[in-house]
C-alpha cells in the first residue's frame, strides 16, 4: 500500500472506479488475449477532455453514460424518428387479414382478454403488451379466433392496427436507440447516422415489426439492454468526483445499472432468446470484474461492493422482473382454457372451472373411485364398451382426460364371498392398506381390470402386456384381475400425517398397481391409441416401468357407508412459486419438443448469407415475404468476417513480435475494443442457435443482425477514418443511396405492395428466394386501385385473354370451378383460397 | 505458460525490432543476458525453476537417478504385474454367460459376416470389428451363427465364443499398464502411477465391457497408447527431428488413427492431441522463442505429416481391408447405391436386371417403404375433413402387396420404331404410365394431396384430353446414370419427375390414408427432388404369356461384378455411416444421458440368466473408483480457479514448478476428459454408460495428478529428455512419504472392496437372492433384475 504513488493513493479513498488507478502513461503493452487494463469502451484517444464543470449543462450531460451529443444532434434524432415512423408505419393496416404468426400471438391476446388459460413456449411480456394495446382499443375478445393466415379482420372489428402498433412503435424506437448507442460508443455522428439509417431501411426489421409478432419487442429490448450497459460502463470509467455525482456508486451509476437490469429482465420476459443478451452482458461484467480484480490497488471491500452491486442489479432484478411478469400472467389467466392439459392436476385446480368438491380421505373396500395417472396429463383410468381390434379383443382400457362416468371404478376385495355383506354398503367399511390385493371393477360396464400375457396394443415390446376390462354377468373373475397396491414412499404426500404411507388416501397416497400373476405394473405413457381407441392414451402392464410412469393416485372417492362428516381432502393449491416453476418446466419441455419441420424453417448457417426468406402471407396478388435488405445484410456479414480475419492476423503478428496493438496506435486499440464488443454480441446472439435442435427461423437471427449492423457502421468508420471529412461524407451518402435503393426495390414484399411478375422475377437475387412470383400480375395495369380493394371473385373478370403461360390454369379454372378452388397454395400455410369458397 | 507471466517477462524487456519477417535468427537478436535466461526458462516451460522447495535441494544428485530415469526393469515388472492382475480380472470365468450378451448381438454378428465375407452396414469404422473377425478366423470359427437375440446359447449353437472374447480381454488387460506408463512418463512417482492404474484396473465397468465381444477394449487401448506416445513425443522436444522424435510422433498419429478406426469417438482423442499440438506450435511461433518462421513451418509440416497424413492413410487402409474382405452381397446392400452394389458378388442387381422397353407392363416399387404403385377404381373424396377440396379423381396409392392393380404400362411420348433398340427406355426419356386394370393414365397436377398441403395430388385420368396430356408426362431420372443409359429393372433407382411441375413421385407411411383409401399409403408429388426417399425401382416386368415373339433377348447371363474406385466407395460409405449414426435416436430402456455417467446414476442391464439361477450381468462402474474420479476432477477445477484468483491478486500460493506441472500435465489430462465427455451433451443420438469409459480413463489420470499435487510438495524434475542445447539442471525427485503409500493402499483396498461387492453383477455369477440384489443396488436408479 505504501508503494502506491501519492497521486493514486488519494484517489484510492475517494473513488471507486478502476480507471482512476491506472496510470495513463503506463508502458504496459496491450496483449491481444487478456488486457490488464480495465475494459473501457470509451477511451477514444485524442478527444479533448473538457472538465465537467466547464461543459454546458444540457440534458445529455445530466444523463451521463458517456453520451455527449452536440447541439444539432438532438434535431438529427428527431429527424430520424420522423423518417423512421414513415418507414415503419406506412400502410400499417395493410393487409387487413391475419399474417403468419399473428395466428398465434393475436390468438394469445384474445385468450388473455377472455382470461382463459393457455400454454405458450414464450414468456408473457410481449404478449401482455400486445394485449394491453388491444384492450385499450376496446377489443372484447372471443369474436375472432385468429385461426388461419389470411382471415379478414375487418368483419369482426378486431383492432389489429392498434395491436400492430406496439411492435411497430418499438421497431421505430430502435432507430434513435441505435443512434444513441453508437454515440455512446464514441463513434462519429456520421457513423451513428449511417448505422441508424441501416436499421431504418432494413427490410427484414421493417417486415418483422409491422405485424403482431414478438421479435420486434425482443430486438428492441436487446438494443435497450445493450445501450444501458454501454452507458453504465462509460459511467463506471468516469473518475468519481468529490460530491459523488458521477463515477462509480454515484446516483447516475446506479440508475444506469438498474436500468440495464430492468431491460435485461424485459428482454428475457419476451422470449428466452433474451438469455443471450444476458450472456453478453454477463461476459462483459465478468471481464470488467476480472480487470478490477487484477488491479491490486483496489481493496477487497471495494471489490466486494462492485461485485455485489452487479449481482443485485444484473441477476436479482432481471429474475424478479421475469417472475413478476408471470405473476401478472397468472393473475389474468384465471379461467380454465385450452392450456390446462399441459399442467398438473394441482395447477389445474387453481383455475376457475376446474374446481373439485372435497372428497373422502380414506379409501375403503367398496369405494367408488377415479384413478389418475401421476406423470402424464393423460387423465383418468377409463374403460368404455369398445373392444381392442387385436390382441385379446377384450374391452379397452385407456386414459381419458375429462371427467366422465366411465372413469369410475369400484375398489374391491379379491374374494366376493356371498357370506360377507356387500362391500359397497357394508358398515363399518375396511380401509385399504399397503400391499393389499384388490380388484378394480368398472362400474358402468361391470367388467374388471384385467391383464394377461398378450402384447400391448401399440407398444410392441415383450415386457409390456395388454390391459383390458374383462368379465360378464355371473362370472366372478379370475386371478388375472388381482392387483397389489404398492405405496410409493417418496412421492406420497405426508404433510398431513404419515398414515398416507400405510393406507391408501385420496390424493395424498401415490401407489403402483402390480399385477400379481405376471408381476407387471399398471402403466401408461404418452402414446396415443389410433382411431379405434378415440386417440386416448395407451394403458399397458409393464414389467419394467420407469418409476414415474407407473404411479397412480385416487382423485375422487365416495363410499355409501361413510358418514358425511368423515375426513375429507382436496388438492393442495400450489403457491405462486410452485406454479411458476412448473410452468417453466412445461415451457422448456414443449420448446424442446418443437422439432417438426416447417416449410420455411432454416438452420442457423444459412442466416448470415440471407439464403432464404419466409413467406408470411399471400393473397389477392400481393404478398409479404420476410427478407432482409440484401445490401445491409451482406455488408454486416462481411464486416464480421473482416473483423475476425483482421483480428486473427493481428494475433499471429503479435506472436511474431509485431506491436500493432501497442499504445503508439491508440486508434487501433479503440477500434479493436469497439468491434470486439460488437462481435461478441453478434456471436453470443448467433452461435447458441447451432446447439438447438428445435425449429428455427430466419427471424431468430435479428438480434445478432442488430449487432452486425452496428459493427458494419463501425467498420465503415474505421475504413474511412483516414479519409478527408468531405470524402467521408460523400461515401456515406453513396452508401445510403444504395441502401435506400435496395430497400425501395424490395419494399413491395414488406408492405404487401403492388408488383409485377417481371419485377418479382428480377428481384430473385438468391436462388433460394422463393417468393412466389406467379401470384403477381403480368403488368402493372392489372393492379389498378380498383382491383386491390376488390375481392378475389372480381379477379376473374379482369383476367386477360389467355395468352400467358398462366392461361392454361386460368382456362381450367373457368371450366371447372372445383379445380380452381382446390388449387392448393403450395407455397404457404395460407388457406385463404379455400377459405372463401 | 499463462499470458500473465508472459507479460511480466515482457515488461522487463525492450521490444524486439519491429522488422517484417523473416525474424532475425536467434543469435542475431540483441538480447541481454537476462533475456537469454528467460529464453531458456521458456524452453523448459513446464519446470521453470527447480528450486521449488528447500527440502528438495538436499535430495539433489544423490543417486535418485533410477526413479527419475525409469529403471526399465522395475517399470516392466510393475507394468507386467498390473497386466497380469488385469488379465486375471477379465479371464475369470470368461466362459460364463454362455449366451449372447447385450451388443454381442451386433458385433458377434458382424464378425460372422466378415468371416462369411458378406457385405454389411454398421455405423462404426471397421478396425475393431475386423480384429474380432480376425480372432474368430484364427480360432477356426466359420461364421455360421447369426447372433440374433440376447440370451441365446452359444453352446447349443456351437460358437467358439471364448476365443472371440479372449481378444477384447487381452486388449482390455493392456489398458491399466499403459495408464501406469502414462503417469510414469509424465513424471509422477510410481505410487501415483499405481493409483491411476488401479482406478482403471479395479473397475467393474472396464472389466465388464472388455471381457465381452464388444468394441470398447481396442478403442480404449488405442486411445491410451496414443496419449502415451504423445507424451513420449513431447518429452523429446529438445531433440527435434531426431529419429526417436519422429518415431513417437508417427506412433501417436498411428494410434490416434487406430482409435478413430474403431469408433468415431476416436475423434475426441484427435481433438485432445490436436489442441495440445496447436498450443505447442503456438509457443514455437512465439518470437521470444527465437525460431525463424521457416523453422516453425518445418515443425508445422512435420506434424501435419505425422498427425494428419499418416492417420488418414491408416484410416483409409482399414476401409480398404473392409471392402476387400466383404466382397459378397449381404444385409448391407440396401444402404448403398446401385453402383456400389454391383461391385458385390451375387448381388441381386447383377443377377437379373433387365432392360425396360416401351409398352412393357411393369411393377414399380418404392425403395424406402417397399410398397408398390397402385391404383383402383375408388375416387378421392371431394372434400376432406379439414375443408380442403380434391379433384375427386381416381385414387393412386402405394400398396404393400402384389396385385394386378399394381401393373402399369410404359408408354412413349415420342415416335418410336416398331422393333429394335429404339424401343428401350433410357435416362431422361419422357414417358406416361397407363394403369392396366382401369385403362387410365397417371397424372399429377396443382392440387394438394390429401394429407400434405405442400405436395401435389396424384391421380389418373380417363379419356385424356390435350391439357391433361401435359400433366401425364413424367421424366425418368435415374440415380447416378449418364445420358442415354438404359432403364433397368432392379438396378436402376430412379425418380419419376413430373415435367410440368418438377415434382417427384413420392410416398410415405405417416400418416396413412384414411378408410376411404383402405389405409394404403398416399402417393404424392414431392417438391424436394434431393429427398432420397423419392426413389423408386422397377420390381419386375410382367410377361404376357400370350405374346412370345416380343423382340426381347432372353435374360442375360449374370453380369460380371463391376469394380469401383476405392475412394468413391469410401466416401459413399462414410456419408452413409454419418447419416445413419445421427438417425439413431430411438429410445432404449437402458440409454442414459451424459449427466448420469460420472456419478454412475444409471447402468445397463447386459444379460439375465435363466430365472431360477437369478444371474445377471449389469454393466456399472465401481462406485469407489468413479466417485473418487469425480472428486478429483472437482478438486482440480477448484485448485485452478483458486490459483487464478490468487494470482490475479498478486499472490502465488503454489510453487512455480509444481504449478507448471499441475497446469501442463494435469491440464492435458483434464483437456482429454473434457473432450471425451462434453461433446456427448450436444449429441441427440442414443447414448449409453459405456460411452463414458474413455472419459473415465482420462479422469483416472486427473485423479493421479491431483493426488500427487495434494500429497507431495515436490515433483520429479526434469522429465524431458535433454537435447544438445539444453542447459543441465539439477535433478529433483519427488518425495514419496509414508502417508502417500498408506493413502494409496487404503484407496486400493476400498477399490477392491467395491469391486468384489459388485462382482456378481460383473461376471453374472453367482446368482443373487432378492435381498442380496437390493443390497447391491447402491443407488435407487439402478434397475437390477431379480430384486423381488
């Protein structure tokens, strides 16, 4: 401590930051692997540092975070917003029918408003915001089901424009945010302008933000988190002043940090891909703390404070935010709905419409019970007067999810001795204990649960046998009806007394049923029977069951001889935390299960090259096809490649002793940190997709694309940093012209605009760009305003004489109306054409 | 050498002149004396300072040479003893399950096929199976047995199975001595070598897996020898480009290649050594090392030769042997292209392929589902359940059974001559197919098929008019055929591509059509022409008994077997293997996820004997060994983490020499473990406990390193062979205290106890009563039989 120079020691007690401890003139060289210097995104050299006191007090200086906008720049921001709102909002109401995944997300808003429980793989925030917009615009819900792409909104008075307004607005905010982010990264105003205009005219971002989809909120919150984080890092680098108004642990510092945490919470509450943003910020935080740790002049308590502040704001706040979103979610969805089937019985019990009356606690010989499978949500042990088509041809046993009289079984002794009175009315009844052997008799068909050495109906393995219902009047049953109760100690609920481990109690006791003669266990799994079994779940007798799939419990229990005041039980209502955790698990499983192929899904490797887009909507000779602005897109990919290539070269050169990254080249270090940061963001938002086997789409690339576009602006800044300002400006203008032209060229696909087939064919720059040109008219004259508003029936009248290659189909369609209508849209999920018949 | 220490050194030195390459030769560099020292430090990178502990100095140069220099006799004695013990563990009752055990079903069968020389298909490269087949051939097994089901008796089927099991048992017995060798060569004292070897030797999983007809014994052995060779090679780094240097490097390459020739997971061994080599080259590239760029390039080229080229040749060699041995048609034909199949003796393709001529009546069979193209008088319903509408045309389906409704006549769309070769149908000819029974013509059109909105409907049309005529045209696209090649029965795999819409005729089994089409398979037009399941084959030509004078030559003599370029065969098989491997995603009752393995949460039931004997073989590791290894791994991670944090705060809790040994040697073992374990998490195929065996071996090495680190303050040093320019350094010998010996002895006793306790599950002998079984169920997740 004593060896610390006086200058630093003074700071040691006054300041918390790390920068203040590092000597600027330190002759340490800059290693390409681990920087011993604190990671600063801001230390752009050669910037005349104006003392804070002398700076004019503007809004931006009060905000801090390293954003120092010039006077004119506020006007630039306003201009950008204005321009952006034209680009994002233009003809937002077109098309007036359901587009692509509006099927889902519109539908969810509908269910929120009806407060009917549903299950979705995405967290609720973005959907809640969309719902809010719909609710504010007076949407009552229920009248419109968002079922098919192409279904018209207008007849049902759905406030779809208001709902689309939310993603569009967030998409608009992305533009000034980009500008501010780039400025906070200390790039030149022209660069920031270029980057934000790239974002403005990126067709993919435009298309994605114009419809009721979740990606626009995700991208916005990703950008917002990044921005706040940069602001926080900048603030963290500022030396703390006497009054503690700036620098570490100042109020401003806390505000930036907490805002980062909130934005991270928001992004992960929109989609789980927000975890990538958290990972990005997490990596950078670790780097920051690591360099702080390496600074031996920072005492441990201060280090601990730094660590704790970040842990609270970047871990606890996002988690709380995320959980509070689910609290809102549960509060709204309090009625039963189509998502019930995903959840456990206890969970379902918390939803209105799923209530159950209290039922007797003790299961007695002769009780009438319903038996529920514990692990799958298949439902109740069920039988009905239909037989298996194969095997023993005896009556079917299935699992059936709904309440029904066919679920009721009488639980009986193995002996039906005529001397003993009827067990169903005998008083006092005898309880059923562990290891008792019982017979289950199906009440409505008077057959008994039965198993034998015949293979199961669907599962063809030699350790699973068929289970059937067997018996007839006057037949007392045989030993194949005998099942032994084996109470499972680990899953049985003993909160209200340990006796549920010894005697069978409704809801509390979990048990297995072992078939005495063959030693197999009553078992069910997520395998559906075919049509003959009404797609109910298969029940078998498994000699080697996985533990959880062999467990059953009794849900309802009645007995004629039990007094009405006997002990009763009901489901325990899970608390918020239990519900939250259960829903997370179900979301995770469902998400992992989304492995079917989709006509427009794609693998991550195809995204940076914009290999193929997504067909969103086709109708009335117009279409919406998600495709990026190829110029911007490819430029961003090139920038990433250029950075990685140059960085690799620099590392190799370093190893051979060249000092490119020395302090004599501060420019290089500035750009290296800037680009390194953006490439890290790109990488962490892109690479994890390679590890996912679920269905993926082009729009999953957008958060990564955002970073790549920022990078391309920075690379532009680097490349032109050696040029004269005037030539720079000219280059910026040229780049912008190309960007806007490309945007204009592809804009009909984003706005469902008018296009001719020839234009469309010309626009197919990539060989996998499969927008269906056949659906556009031959010439523009066929797309006059009259036609646009008319229904498809009018189209026939405007059909040209049959000269085109298309005429063949046209003639056929006139001759045979069925054929015309049956024409299947090979290119989309669009069912609109058959819909309107 | 971590970057932090590199930087420390950098601080004290003037930067070398910033001249472009080539860097000046070493002697020309203006180096200070301090610099020169540090250069030597750098070259001795894992043991930079010898004066690690004051105690060690007293031991220097006091005749401890033999322990450091590996007195060969004692080492061989130890290795031999370990081998004998390992062999005893494996050979005890090697005859015992006298029936087929678990995957012997596959690998025994493959050995039979090799001996019978019948072509088969498997996802694993051939070496290990060739070895098994070789063992069978040596003992005179004729390959008659098919190894159909687990539990079938070898005695009844007269299979010399003991001879087959001897080979894996011997190879498996060689593994513990190699582990011992690895530890000794890495500079650990004998007692630590014994510990690591014991962790592998006294382990039920290794013993179970390597005394049966399975592939893991050669895999694990070759992997460990590859590591051993690499360590030997690395120790020779001061004698670069000498004969032993080359020898050990090429041996490394060869054994790596043998590993990957057994199973694809050998790739992980490649990655391990590859990473170590890259780090090594990176250090050579360092300017402070003073090597010219040419010199570095020479190093690079040498390694590329020894560790890439040589292994590639060895790998290819085994495939060459594979193709040479398997020259008869067999069960694997179906997986390969027709061109490949024609290289096999007795292939159905070479036997009775016939040319197809126009107006022949043919039966088309779908390759994937083996169903025939079929049509019948029933029509598609006008409206489907989901509201879509069909053409209501005649149904075209695929049907599994032979039926006259499967007969179609090939008709031309061009003028053809009355007789002669002009009537032969050829590649890229455009044909129409007429259904014989209903006299209608096959067509497809822009109408969605019943089950998939993305595929077109196939139907037939009666009374063809001009427009439908266009829809009936199909192009023959034969796989892998040149222009003008004849369309043959059996041997031509072809797509029937619709001329108008460019869809290929396709059929699938999921879902089947509903009752209105009698649950037959749907036939539709698939837009994806690259889909391999769109291939059809003409099963036969229906001869009209009334017509005899057709200008058809009599069926030819069986054709000669064709030859095919080895590389084309190789790549075809390689791609098929990879595809098939990725497709193994069915669930299996004993499959388990990687997270279960180190903790031994799940085993595999290999075999159960007759009910009354209550015998079973359950493949599970020795918990003492496995859990010790897990502890060692976590200690290693903890120590490294704590050391990094401490260094960052300017503290050096570990002496430099010890620290370097821990990072370099322990780090290499840890790297090997990570590479042999983590990639399984990203695999979606079926995984089993035995996939962890190589990783378990690596973790045993880590355990040795960690044990040494904890138990002893000193290390054996230096262990690398001194080169001509190396500065002589005082020797240092690791202290082996009594405590260390006692600790190892205790661990070995515990290992033995655990091993013997589970031995009845390993050897399937003796039978256990339920109470004994339950006692052996150490974790409730082990699914043992006869527990009740």
